[in-house]
């Protein structure tokens, strides 16, 4: 059985991104694991280039273990969310820590990968950023999906009245925050279907690669 590792860059535990990623991973029919980047010990890349000759990071945290996991995995799934109109910081910190792969060998070259982009407004921006990262790492990008999300203004208490409310910006100045405006991934049949299809695409790519190697 193949193994697929997902990396969730959302800081929200069991949030929309995680639910969508779990659906993708489950749908592959293979063994899978979802790593919450917020739960690992991960420092910022210091730019020391200590990884230049060894393709390993010199910082003392969890990242070398993660690099091994990526190398061993048959495919990876990368998920990020929008914050301030761009890919969020935690996901970006993780990407920078993949620098050891790049030197001389591009160890991620040909690795099967797919992405899940979440957000309230800027899912497409996130999707493009994630795809471009896979390209930079020479990965085989088998697909990406965008997923809706909930703005923080839904629950701050002032979403219906605040002049800077993302909720009002999207749904109109007089809109009311009712239960049905909260986005719940499992209730969005189309999104569940998209995620399921992406999982199947990953599995197909793994099968195809195995056939090509025979
Ligand atoms: C500080 C902060 C800033 C955000 N900025 C944006 C943004 O600029 N554009 C956007 O589309 N969503 C923005 N969001 C909404 C998140 O992207 C959304 O909640 C997320 O996609 C939902 O997935 P999650 O439940 O896994 O966090 C922001 C959320 C937070 C907490």
C-alpha cells in the first residue's frame, strides 16, 4: 500500500482546511497521515545555507524528520489558507524549511503532489501560490482544489455592524449572521465531491508511476 502525507498549514484545529484535506486523503484508498504544521516544532529558516552540502537542516527541531517523511511518501498533499490576501505565514514558513531539498539534486523532483487552498475571499490566490511552490520544487502537480472558509468576523461579535467586516463585504451591508452562513465542509456536497476526486487523482498518479517503473 502506498503512503500519502498531508501537511495542513491552517492554525485552526479541525477547521475547514483540515476536514477537506482529510476527505482528499481518505479518498486515495491508501495509507495516509495528516501533519498539523501548528503542532510540530518548526523554527524559521535562518538562511544559513547549512543545508547546502548535506541536504539536511542544521536547526534542532522536527524538520529533518519531516524531510524524511516527504522523501519516503509516495505522494504529498499540501494545504494552506488565506490570511491578509495571501498564503498564510505558517504554510510559508514550512515551504522555506524545504530548502534542503533544493541544493544540487532537487530531491522533490517528480514527487507526486496535490494542493488544497482555503479562504473566505482569496482561495484562488492561495491556489496559485501553492501550485507555484510545487513547480519550484519540481514536483508532479496532479491537481488542486479551492475550499470556502469562514471569516473571523462571523464570530467576533461585531460582524453585522463593523465597517471593516469581511462578512458584510461578502454578503452585503444588511446581512445577518445566522447559522446557515457558517461554512461547514461536510455539508457542501460539491466540495466533498471535489475533494474525493482529487484523492482519486492522487491514487491514479501513484498507480501510473508504479506501472511506469515496471
Ligand atoms: C487573521 C486572519 C486573516 C484572514 N485573512 C483572510 C484573507 O485575507 N482572505 C481570505 O480569503 N480569508 C482570510 N481569512 C479566513 C481564512 O482563510 C479562513 O478562515 C480559512 O480558510 C478557513 O479554514 P480554517 O477553518 O482551516 O482556518 C483570515 C482569517 C484569519 C484568522
